[in-house]
C-alpha cells in the first residue's frame, strides 16, 4: 500500500517518525539536514516534513531546554529518535498551527512507527504537561539568553564581539525563515515583465532594492509553480548573492571573451549569473563532485555553458597556465550569514571550525592569486558575518601580497564598510549576511 493510500492518522504518525529520523544526526552532532530525503513520505506531506525539521533546528536550544524540564531523566543515547519526537511535539505546540490533539497524539503515536511503543506514554505525559504549564516553563528557560535568542553561547559571544551594536538583531534575523528571492535571466526576460508573469500566476513579488535582476516573493512556493523555471527564465538566489555580478561588472562588461574563473563554484548560482550577464569564457571548479553535478544541472536548465572541473582550488594541478582576467572566490566559510536558511549550522558549528576555515581561505587566496593576470581582479566572497573570515582575512592578505590593492566600492547603497571590504548583515524580510572584497592585481 502506498503512502498516499494510508489513513490520515497513520500518515500523520509516519511524517513525524520520518522527521524524527532526519533529526537524529543533527541532535547527536553527527550530521546535518543537507541530505534530508523527503521521498519517504507522501507527496502532500513533504512540505510539512521540511517545516518540522527546519523549524526544530531553528528553535533547538529552546526546545531542548524545555525537554529537560519535562523529563525526569534524559533518554538513553540509543533513543535519540524518541528525544527527537519530544522536540517535534514541543515545536508543534508552541510554534505551529497544528491542533493540540494532533501535536500530542500523532507525535506520541509515531513512537510505534519507530518500534518503540513504550515511549508513547512518556511522550503523552510530557506534552500534556507542557500544555498545562506552558507559560511557567517557557518563562523559566527563557532566563538564559542562549535559549531566548536560540543560539549557542559561543556564537552569541562572537556575534557580540564582532557587532556590538547589532548582535541581537543578527540573532533575531537568523531565527526567521529567509524570504524566497528570484534572479531573472536577463537573456530571456527583464524583471518587470517577469513580475507581471508572476502576478498572472497568482504570485506577488517586490523588486529587490540592490540587485537589478532580483524579485522577492511575498510567499515562498515550489519552483515548479514559477512561470518559465524549467525553461531557464528564472532561478532562486538571495539578493546578497546576486551582488557578486554587480561588483564584477566594471571588470567584465567591456571585455567580451574575458577568461573568468569561478572557484568553489557549486551549486552554480553565481556561475550562471555571470554567464547570463556577460559574454565571457568561464572555468568553474569545485572539489565536491556531487555539488559540481548540481552546477552542471543548473547550467543545463539555463542553456548556458562553462568549463566544469572537479578539482581542489587550493592546489594548481587543474590549471593550464593560462592567466585569468577575473576570479570569483566564493570561499568555504562558516555560513553564519545564512543560518536562517540552514538553521542546523547553529548546532553543528564549533569555534575551532572558524580557525580551520580561515586557514583554508588564506590558502585559497594565495593559491588563486598566482593564476590571475596582472591588471586582473579577484572578488572574494563569503556568506559569513565573522571578521575572522572577512575583514581580518583580507587585511592579512593585503599585508602579505604587495601587488594586491583593494578596489571595493565605497559609494554603494548596500552593506557597510568592513576593513577593505563590505559587509551585509542578515535582514528580516531582506537579504542574507554576506561579505565582499574586490582586489586588483597591479601590473
């Protein structure tokens, strides 16, 4: 019998059990939601599955604090799936418009789907107690700022140190789901015309303030609902990420056929945007074969062509010794500017990760600078808000690289000065957190 043929009650338990299984790697610090497989549940339940998993990750510090209050003793490590069910039940009661009887009954019943019927009574008892004592328990756990702001202590400390005037707003923005922003393929359509197509399809949007190809939807939707998506008319890309092409415009606009390298290119959004806007020869490389395949699929959908290479940009084995006129280095980073889209980052990142990433970023900068022609430009980008990966990184690079000079524009309407670069912080209903620094290689 297919998932769609099951009764609504068993479907409700099945989707919650699937969510619990998906959350176990996250709450046990062994994996992320990147490989979330929604094919195990009915088609109509996939949106709910994703909402459950991402919502729990977004609010995890608070859910775990409440779970500790509700349990007499913690579950054994082998019962992490039952812990995940408890977190799912708490999340539904506090954050979703799910009827309380379904949040309690279906979540507790999902323990049977996991072959742990003994846990049904425990889950029922905990969730019903939360219903009775919700205000008291929430008030108690929210005395801890890490719980109230839904961030680990180390990250709040680093945000406060880095952005003493903005750290709280950054944390609040991180806790809100990011809007769905589109990039219109200007080779096929302009955004005003596409906005009319969206409206005809019942989808409202607003023009992005800073990205000339960008539109932000009033409500997110499946990409298949976007007119012309399969034909390559439009892509999904945050406004901050679209600014890479704007920064490379003065370098590439008058240079048809320029050789451009997109290092660390996957999943291919910026590669595609470069090809949509400029007549350039793009080489795109990435060390992750599966993610590079996604870039290839993106270019195929858009009808664009680039030279794709599976290689590590921190080495030079892939390079044919022909210099590049421009390089885009969208460097591996902590992702602290896109937590709202990947909330499991709050759980999985550690302070030592930042130091390791900063070391890798420095190695990439030094290595790729060798492949840049004199007079060429390298655009350094991260989706981080931490100076260690951004302003401090570029300051150190400039200090050890005599022929490098910063050309990051100062007179732009977005972001704020950050050393030799420019920093965007995540904004509620706006763009993600991003950093850019444009560097010229002197002749």
